[in-house]
C-alpha cells in the first residue's frame, strides 16, 4: 500500500469535487486517485454484456499496456467473470500463485501480480461490470483496508453509473415516444384570432400546437421534453409544417403568426417549408425563453427573411429579461405583450406602467404591439387606454382547429 497521508474521506472528497463532470470524466479522476493511493500500475472500470467485458475507463502508467478504453474480450477469459461469480477473492496478493486463474492468459502475458477487484451492481441488482486495480508485480502489503477503500470508491462509481443508466433509459423511452408522436402525427394545429381593437376586425391568427397523445399536458411540456432529448428542432419543424398548410385559406387581409426558435430559423428544413408559402402572410415569433448564442448570425438570417416579405415578432415581452434583449437586438416589426403582463392590467398599477413604457418604446421605433391573453372586458379597456389596438385572447376568440376564411 502506498502510504501518502490521504485518508479515505479526503480521497472521496477529491473525487466528489468533480460531481458535475460527465460520468467518464468523474471515473477517470477517481481511478487516478485510487491507483496512485494504492501504488498500483493499472486501474479500470469495465462493463459486461452479451458475454463480453469492455473497458469503459482505464488509467495506467504502463505505456506498453495494450488495454484501452473500448477494448473488448470474452468475459469467460477475464478475472472480472470470476470476481462477479465470487469464485476468487476480491483481494489477491499474487495471482501467479493461484491455480484458479492459471487458465486466464493475462495472468502470464501481462502478467497479473497484485489485484483488487469488486463488482459494480446497478440499483436493480443487475451486474454492470467491475472496478479493478492491479499491478504486474505481487504486493503482500495490501490489506483489508485497501479492499475497503476500493469498495467505497466502487459504491461511488456505482451510484454515478446507476444514475447515468436511468437517465439513458429515460432518454430512450422519451425518444421512442416522441418518434411515435411525429411518425403518427399525434398533434394538430389550432389558430387563435388576432383582432384590431379599434375596428373589431380580424387581422390574423397565431398558430398553436395541441397534442393528441398521453400524457395530456400543456404544449410547453412537450417542447421542453423534446429539448431534453435534443429533438426540439424535429418537433418544431413538424409543427411549423402543419401550421403553414392553412395559409392559402387565409382571408385577403389576414396573416399567420408562427413560433420558431433561433435554432430552427437557420435550418434547411425551415427554409424549404417557407419557400412554398406566401411570404407577406407570414409572421415569425421568436419566444422570450429562447436562448440566442449569436445575435449577429441570427440578425443576418432575419434580414434575409425580411427581404422576402416576412415580418418578425418578439413574443412574451414583459415576461423576462431575455425579451428585452431580443427587442433591442432584433428590432422586430411586432412586440407581443405576454399574458402575464396583461393579466389584471386594469387593477395592477405596476403592470400598467410597464405596458405603457413598452407601448411608448414601440411607438418610438415604429413597431406594432399586440397584447396576448386578453380574457376580460376590463383588461381590454385598460389596453386601449394605453394605446394598444391589437390583441388576442379568449375574450376575442378561442383557438380553433381549422381556418377557412
């Protein structure tokens, strides 16, 4: 044993300091700490499946060692199999003295001298693999305390790997469910009227998506789930493609407003869709929650869209700081007041004041304002009083499945 003054708690604390790292990075650091503390030459985490043992992460000081991450061999030709089956002890001082491992080629070719190896079991009790440390030379100084140390680190590794496995299983389930939703088109578009308040005249619709698949829940939950498994662009494109099919049915003075994230705006799929529609009837809403990495790049794309006659709106204004950044950077044609700002605007002085400020700003830069989520006559009157003359909400019209103007 390499006595370097590190206690067990200190070692585990060191490994825990990278708790936010990816699992492989965590395992790599853990193996380095463990190997050096034990004075071993090799440490690795393996996984077993379908009769094979694969090296997941390996740390070694032996430059000549052929084992690398990803290396795979037959499980029944490894120490890992015997350790998992409990046929050999987890601590071995000198493997060359043990007839139980004489048939394993590595015993002689590496060779294997001292070894400590423990199984890694997932939360459901199934075997994931092993955590193993070994040297090419015997070491009679290894003790039960060293084995306890490896077992403690194995428990930490097991927790991390179990969490990762659960996350992977969840991601696979969510991916399969979303793929089915897209393949079977288990969603549809509804259209909410946008009204000119002064003339009480219909001027457009906002396209909204409704999902026809369990679990029944708000659309934003579906989009958040798609984002979690990196399928948000696929879902958005499908929804946009569905929405724009009704542009030919719009009245002469009506437009369609669709929601699109900055990531979608730069895809070929999006531009193929809008290439087939009447551009002056289309408004693209960029939502408040959307994260924009490069306004410069997005502005270039938006300028191309504007040249084609498409108008740009910033959605959810007043709901958060991001919307104000969007407004200043993108110089939209339309600002949409978020329903959280509109709600009780007739009685809430602070909401009213903020809406007045946004209205004054929009007037100064030549931008239209549309209020979302109007549900009462009192809210409608308050909006008119501050100069808002375009709105949408259940008071003015609920979302409908088909548009046939």
